C-alpha cells in the first residue's frame, strides 16, 4: 500500500498544461527574448561575461572560439555547443548587427548564407564596444545569481553603458511570443536617450526628430515614416525596405542595373539566384546576364540588360518579385520586470534610463565606500608619520604582528584597519616625501567623496554623469548612418511591355481545350497544313496575335479563362498544343465554347451572351480584364440548369438573331439589351415554348448580306436569308423556320452565319460520322422547308455537333 501512494493519478491535460506552462516560462525568460535593459538574451550575456572573465578582451590577442564555448557551457550555459557558437557567430557578423560585440578571426559565415568554419578553426575576442557593456561590472553595479550548479555567480544583466537593444536590435521566437527589433544608429539612439532623460515628458514626434528610424548594417532604403511612427508608438508596425540600385549607361546604348546594398537579413546568393531564374524563364524581356561582382571592396550585383530594354521597368519588376524589396515588421517584445512586453520607443528608452540610473547609483555607492575606507587608512598613516618614533618604538617592543597591532590600538587609538596598514607599511615609505603624497591623496579623497555624495543626493547630477558617459561613447564609436529613410512608400508600377517581349505569333485553340502559340516562321513553313491536334479534335480559333495580347476562352458554364498570350506554351505548328488545364485550374465537366483574341479591353466594345434558356446579357469588354487569372473567372450568372450557347463580341449597335431547337428564329436590335455588370444574369432574350431551348445565336449588321446555314438533328440542311424574317423585339417567340411535321419533326441543332461563299461546315453524328457541307452548293430556301438531307439518320444516328472550318488563309475569329 505504501508503495502505491508515491504515484499520483492526475488528468493528462492538467499535467501537460502545467509542464508546458513551465517550459514556456523558461524559454520566454531564459532563452528567446532579450532583456529590455542590456538588449541581450541569456546565452549572449553569458558569452560576453565568460570572455570578460577570461580576459579575452579587445586589447589582448585573439583566442580559439572553442575555448570560449567550452567555458560558457561548463560554467554558465548547460546547452549544446552549437547553440552557443551560433550565438557567438551572430554577434560577430557585421551584416547582422550594427555594432559587432565579438571580434572574430577566420570564416564567420557570409551574407550569402555560407556556414561559418567550425569553432576549432576560428578565433575570437570581445570587441571594443562590447567592453562598454561590461564596464564597471566589478563595482557591484548589477545583481548576481548562482549558476546552474551553484559553483559560480553570473550577472542577471550587464551594466550596458550604451542602449544595446535598440542599437543592435534582436530577433527571436519563443512560445506565444516573437520579437523583431531592428538595429538603429548608435549616435541617434544616444541623443534620444539623453533627450528623454532630460525631459521625461518628451513626445514621440520630438524623439523622432533625433531617432529617424532603423539603421540596418546592410544599408538600403526604408520607406514609410508612418509605419515607423506606429512601431515606435505601439511596438508593432511595418516598413518597406528596398536595396540600393542604380541604372548605369554602358557603351553601345546598353544599360545595366547595379545593386550595392540589399535589404536586411536577405541572403544575397538567393537573391542573385532568383534574379537569374527570372532571366532564364524569360519572365521579363531584356535581362542579358545577372552577375555577382561582390569583392573585398563591397557588395555589387550587376544586372546587365539587352539593348533598348526598359531599365526602370525591369528594376520595378525586380523590386516587386524578388527580395530586392521586402516588408520589415517591427514586433518590439522584450523582457521587462521579468515579463515579456510589447514596448514602444519611449518605454524601451525609459527601461534603459532606469537601468543606467540604477547602475550609476550602485557604482557611486561602491566607489564612495571604497573612498571612505581609503580615507580612513590615509588618516591613520598620516597620524602614524606624525608620531613616527613612538610608533616604531611600540612595534619594536612587540612580540609579533598581532601584538604590535594590539599595542598600536591600545596606545594611540588607531582602529584595526589603520593598525593593519601601519604594520604592513614598508620602511622606504617613511620618508619626508611620503607625507606630502599622503596629504595630496587625502585632499583628493575628500574631493572624490564630496563628488560621489553629491551624485547620490541629486537626480540632476546623476543624469549629468549618465549623459557625460553616453556622449563619450558616442564620440568614440559613432559612424555614418547607412540606411536612408524616405517618408512615403513608393508604389511599384509595372507595365506589360516590360515583362513581355513584343512578338507576333500564331495562336490556336482546339475544341478539346489544347492551346499553343507558334512562331510565324514555323507557321509559314507549314504550307497551309492544319496544326497538330489529337484525332477527332478540331480548331476552335486561330489568330495572329502579339505576345502582349490576351486570349479569352468562354465556357458553357458561364466562366471564362484569361490567358495572356506570352504565357501560352511556345510549340511548333505541327505539334499538339498543351491542355489549358496546365495553365489554369479548370472544371472537368466544363466545355470551351468560344475564343476571343483581345488586343485591348476597350469600353466601346461589348460581349453579348445568349443562354440555352433564352437569357441575353451584354457587358463592356473592359470589365473582363483580370489581374489574377489562375482559375476560371465568372463571365455571367447562370441558373442552375442553364448554360451558355453563344458569346459574341459586338459594337453594341448590331442586330441579334436567336435560333431555337423547335425551329423559331427571333431578330431584334442589340441595343434592346441594356449593358450590365460582369457578374449579372441579364434579361430575357427570347420567349421559349415548354421544352424548347436556344441552340444558336449570332450578330450581324444590316448592310451585310446575311445568310444562315440551318442543320436539323435528322440531317436536314438548308440555306436561309435574314430577309425571310421580320424584325421583332426582345423577349418575343420569333418566327418558325421549319415545316412542322406531325411525325418525327425536325429539331434545329445549329444555325450558323455564313460569312462568304467559301465557308465549309462539318456535321458530326452520334456514331462519329463527319459530313462536310459547303453552303454554296445549296439553293436558298424559305422558312417553310426542312432542307435537303445530307445523311441517313437511321444509319448514322442523329446530328450531335456542327462547326465551321477555321480558315488558315485569312484571319477570322473561330466560333463553335
């Protein structure tokens, strides 16, 4: 029974919650986040302290990094050696921290993301400015706590004689908290600290007159003062950081873009690789070569351009599509009073000021005690010299050192400390000159004690000391600002002609959805042959277009696919195209109905849609210009069981003819259909009988000779003129254009507009038979005939599809 009582039966969620809570507290406070006072994480503080204790300072020779790492692990930080060495490396990388804290000999990594050499190869020491973080640490200026095994003491925080958190920034991720504090300019931050120390009610705008914004070690340009202000006010905010790039002129009318600074924490090698991929993939026309010319004189990436390339346009594209421009998000979280806090600029500076005041008070208290102790000794020595013969006699008469001290205390009223100083005094000090030295020292100590007491008694004098020491550091260590701050975020404008080389090509689309573009040379070599296609497939459209144009594909489900011509696969004329599903995600059940070649999306032109249930909708062509086109876009709103029958590009003032399955034809003016938005459903175009459906629609102008080829499901074909019909108005039933039969009546499958006498049409039946029809071989019929049979329905099945041959000689639009 006693054995079982040792085990507790607890719910798992309670145990996990409790343990994770403890773990989180540990990594938040003891690992990932910096202290608001000295700006260091525990591992960084331990590295700097271990190097200081070891005498591994800027005025001594370099020492193997492995020795420091071993010291840190053995004495202060019981974790893996790589975590310690990585932290040490980061403090030595001048492209990561604004003022390096560790000086390193050997390979400490690179801006290209190369790993550093192993710690057995590199050597390190504290940098000069790191000594300022540790200055006066031996004067009881900070608290100490026992290390992990209670064998040593380690500082809770460093004295930090400059505001390291803002100067070098910090980045880290713990559970529930992350931090991103950018580096700043040492001189500016010191001026800001002094300003706030002298006037605690200083406003953020006044501080920002001095602290302009981040100052990244890699330079670059920061845009967006509003973002900086928000970050300084709340602790969170974002700015745009872009590299420094210039356009240089070369001989022969060429230009090149030269990048000399890149955004903070961007890996240069990845940036160069991405730029070269853009050149290789021809996403931009005009890049001849991307070179990394960085050497010991400085960073230099060269983007060499082809002749007549638009340098500025290409640079804008690089800003938008590579890490030559990034967004930097401030998230200024630090440990303040043992708690993680999101802090603005004023509270970060205040935390530092409070820490500095505390350090100076503790140092002054320590120095004052030391000065008073020494003053006491000096007074004793001066008294001893004034009665020297008696003192010597007393000492000579004594048995030993302890007895001598006791006798001096008893006879001359010396204190224990003074007696100790007298008996340890060397004989040569008992000269005439020594009394003058002691008197000078006594006067100096008196002055020093007054000074220290004044500092401790007056806040103003205390601030004066902090200010004086900060200004001395500023004078010694400050350098030029590297990052330029710009007020506004510059909008990136990219024009199409920069991205795409202007080239005339032949574009083809097939009914099955295969698309391609072909060079005019490959097309010309074909001698009028049909392009490569799968068996049973046919051309829906063939257009001579420019790579800066756009191809629109409309589907029966009311969607459209937006395909910039330059993104179409470049394939030889005699080879099959690529399925459109490789370019855009498409619905398997959807079919392509119509294709349009668009040079410009003008507001004068319209798109007219007619649906199977007789709805008509007209919208401006310009509404169909898309910014994002990775998936099908909505062309019009359809009822659930409806589908598009015809899509026509019109001027807005044309005539419309709609044909239905039961043989009705309706002619009315297009302007009866009002223009509506892109996603609208439209109005009723034709009034249908029950079970009737629209099979075809077309537009025309009255001054043309307008004729139609009508094909019925039983294989009846006839040629009919528009003059057989009377013009009506929208939403009427229309006129019959078939002779009604009581038994097995004809139903229209297609009513195609005949362009001219050379048109050829194809009729496909249920069993796959294809019949070729030339309208010129048919006489004109009236509305009351069912035409001539071109196939035997009993043998081939009913007609399923009719399409017009796409001419390969001239350049007319294909239609289904």
